[in-house]
């Protein structure tokens, strides 16, 4: 026990009820910030200690998934040569087809990890994943199941363990037999599906699938009907126009069905209608009716239906999340009040709470100084006690990723006389006012003129003057001087807190290094200079920052930023779908699509010279599915695969991707984008309101000679609504306490029955 107590991650949950309650409250707040509302927690201190192990294992699990995806990208494709399993060979050496020139086997040109090393990495990944799942199962079975709370979903854990066994079996088969086909991608996709964001979006997909099916049935019926009409009209026609049969693609019901499906689902309908329309203009009426029904009505109706269904689902989920977060924070305050026997939180209790909260590897730690700043700020009356409304303000601040740094450069302490001198004071004022940045922007514009002139010389084959080459180094030293002068005014922490400064700092030193290298090394080619120009142009993006002063630009930047942050989950789901099909395509069709394959002769795939779009490795396969995602459906690929592959019905995989990836997931991405943009545009002209508690913390930090930096973590829109809900509840409680309406305050604090309203299993849905 003594050794356990020395660990900083071991909680203070012993027989002392106070420490036990503080630990439980910290656990409640941690789950609340992760959108989970749990009704009750085990009192055994070992449960919290095991929770820390699970949280640490979860971080390792996330890293393992990242390595797993990189391994999938760089591992040797199973259809390639698997001999010499630990030798590093080029793709051209390993991936060969007998009798086919290596230059006809088009690869992504990345370096493949040898099979032996891949297996070792895979074994480590499997161990990390299995350990995390077993720890979660232990925590759930030992401590939460006896109190009838579902903290971790046992069905999800069982699914993950089954995937681990699947992956282990695949590895054993691979080691023993070295087959040309593996099923590891199924287990890898299963691990990605277990991600909370993917499971949440999975519920969303299931909620809109009913709406989608109703439209899909009408769409399929329309395609079948028009396919029957066209084949009835054109099946027995034998005329030829421009060297093509007039009934091309319409001479049998199966071909007609394929042609009408392509015409209705993609933008390639012109190629489908040209032969028949060229000979029979009247058929244009039939084509027009079909295209209007499908393209104008049904396809747009699919998007409208998904937008409506997704908007309804997201609003319900958002409201539920907000309610649970507010309720969770109320539960935290109630737990602390219960163990301290007071409706106030003292400074010492709050410091102990922050210390316990920071023990978990799953949260951003709150340092002692930061905790003291937050408490001092929210303790408006200086009583060294926090009331419930003040605690709400602190919980709102905790949801930000924030840090305080010393504002001024060490020059102020080391050289105080120089700092206060007239000349340097003037320079500091220029930096503070932004005039120094304006001056550097003019320097950047001069640099832009140099880049343009160098480009003109290069394109016209003119010989550059020696002065122009030295000017590159001159500008590089100017940028380094700018960084040095700025760091004479601001501390490193203050400077590095700005991502714009981080970008400038890295490009500056890269540019200087390339400029010096170009001067010192006698380079015969122009590659170094081209890279230098690219770096210089990247730094010139600083000038674009001036556009942020325009309201329209501010709105678009804010919109794009919020879209990216808010769409992370749906993009992850889309990425999982593309990941699965990319790995599947590599396993099934790797090494089958190349220029000299006799089965491809005469196909559109061969006529359009699409050989670079193949499935020879993961990245090449990924490119094909991205093309299909954007183009919706390309018949060249299923036709080529059907011609070269012995697996019957392989074209169905492309149809499944069209339905799942394109028609549902990708359309949901569009629906999500539309819904977010409409919501943002609705509040476009509203003034951005600063969170009062955060503003108070910012002022307190400033009074201590520091600067507060913060950024929102996660969905910006949801975060703003959460802050608004907390402020409303804070004001409601504050007014109730001021008016002496303790019954109303108790109602806001949550009835004892309301605290246990959400059963433990509900926590798994978020």
C-alpha cells in the first residue's frame, strides 16, 4: 500500500469519507466533460485506481490505432513476394506478376515494411488493444456491475475481444502458410468501429436509414421501370451510328438496367443516351422524363430527406447532451456538499478537488496556480467559499483548454535599463500596436516581387543576376531578425501561444537553412531554389492575415473553422468506410489491373488508360475509392474487375459502396455541412458574447502580470450552447439565493430522485 501511495496517479480514496467523496466528484466531472452521465459510482478506492489504468490504456489504445492505420498503409501487400520477411526491398522487387514488366505494375512508390517487421508491430498493437479491453471489462464487472451501472458496455468489449481473436488467428495463418489474402482488415475495421464517435454516428445512420429506404425503393422502382421501357423499344434494333450499335447498353434487360442505373446515378448520362438519341430524336423525350424524375426530383429528395432526418437527430442529441452536462455538474457540486456537510466549497476543498481531478490521465491537469486563480476569480465576495453559481462558472472555464504565460520577455528582468530606455520603449509600443507587423508585411511584399521576378527569369530561361541570389539570403536574415526582436518584447510562452507565430517561426528557420545551404553547396540543379520559393510563399501567407479585418472574411473563416471542428465525427465515420473498402480492394484485386492484361483489351478501363487507378497497394486502392466517392459511380472499375477476377459477382462490392459510402454516409456529410452553415448564418450578425467567468479569469491572470490563452476543445457550436446553458443556470441559482428562495435553488440543484433519473447504462450512449 505504501508503494501505491507514492504514485501520483493513485487517488486519495481511503476510509476517509471526505477524500472518498472528493474523488467521486472528480470522477463525475471527468465523465461530465466527456458527455457521460453516470448515476452512481463505486466507493472502493481501488475502482478509481483501476479507472486510472483504463484511462492510461485508452491513451495507448488511441496511439495503437494510429500506428495500425499507418501499418495498413505501408505494409507489404499480401499478393506480393513474402520471402525474406525481414529484408527491406523496393515495391518493384516484391510486387511482380509473372511475365509482366515491372513498369506495368503501377504502385504508389512508398517503401513497404517487410512482412516480418509488420507482424511484430501488429503483435504489439494487438497486445495494447486487448489489454485496454480487458481492463475495461475488469472495471465494469468488478465494480460497476454489482451496483447495476453500465459504465463500459460489455457487448462492445466482447465485440472487441472477438476482433482480437480474429486478428490473432489471421496472424497465425499468415505466419504458417503466407497466403496471398488476409482478413486482418476486418478486425482493424472492427477496432475503428468501436471508437465512441463512430458508434454515435452509427446510431445516427440507423436513425435516418428508414427515411433513406423509402426514397431508395421509389428510386429503384423508377430505374427498373425505365430499364424495361428502353429494352422493350431498342432490344431488336440492329442499326449502327458512328461505329456503335444504336442500342448499345440497351439490348438486354441486364445491360439496360446497368445503363439506366449509371445514367440516373452519375453525370455520365450523356454517354448512355448518345447512341439512341442520335438515331431517334424522339427518344430524347423519354430520356428527358427519366432524367427529370431521377436527377431533379429523386436524388435531390434523398438529400433533403437526409438533411431533415439528420437535423432532427442532431437537435435531439444536442439537447440531451446539454441537459446531461448541466445535470452532471449539479451532481458534482451535490457530491462535494454531501461529504463536506456544507453548501459551500472552501478553498482547501477546491484545491483538493482539482488535485484529485488532475490525477486522471484522461483530463487536462489543473495546476495549483491555475486552481488558485480560478478560485480567487470566482470568489466574488472574498469569503474563501464558493457557492453553487460560482462553482458553475468554474466548471464552464474548465471546459476550455487554457494556459497562463508570462507576457514580457526575460529582457525586462535581465536588462531593466535597456527595457525602460527611450528607444526600446518606442519599439515595444510599435510591437504592441501592430505597426511592427505592418512594416514586416511591406517587407513580405518586396519579397513577393523578388519571387515573381525569379519565376519570370526561370520560365524564360534568363540568367539571374548574382544580386538576386544574395537577396534571398538577405530576406531570410530579416525574418530571423524579426523573430529575435519579437522575443525581446514577448516571452517565449507568449510568442509560442500563437499558432501564427509557430508557423512563422518554423518557415523562417527552414527558409534560412535552405538559403544558407544553397549558398554553401554547389547545386547543379534548381530543386533547392524551388523548395526555397515554396517556403517563401508559405511565409507570404502572413499577408493574408490582413484580410481578417473584413467582416465577410471573418465570417467565412469562423464558418470553415467551426465546420471542421464540428464535422470531425462524421468525417471519421466516412474515413472508416473508405478504409475498409480500400483494404478490401487491395486484398481482392491487388496485382490484377495492369496495361498488358489480355482480359482488359477493349474495355473502357483500357481505352481511357485508367491503369494508374488500381488496387495494387493500400494507397492506390484508396485513390480509387476517393474517385468513386466524388464521381458517385464509375462503371469502368466494376467492369475491369469482373473481367480480370475469377470471383463471381465482385461488382456487387462497388454497388454496396455506392449505397453505403456515397448515398448515405457522404450525403450525410453534405447534410451536416448544410445544417451547420444554416445555423451559423442564422447568428451571423449577432455579437459574440464573451463567457463572463472566463473573462473574469482573464482579468485576474492579467493582474498577476500574465496573459491567458485559451481555445475551445471540440464542437464550437455545442460548446457555446453549453456555456450559455451554464450561465443561465448560474444566474437562476444566484437569483434564487439572493431572493431567499431555497426551494427553488434546491430544485435547480436537482432532486435526489432526479439525480438518479439516468440509469448507468445511459452513459454508454455518449
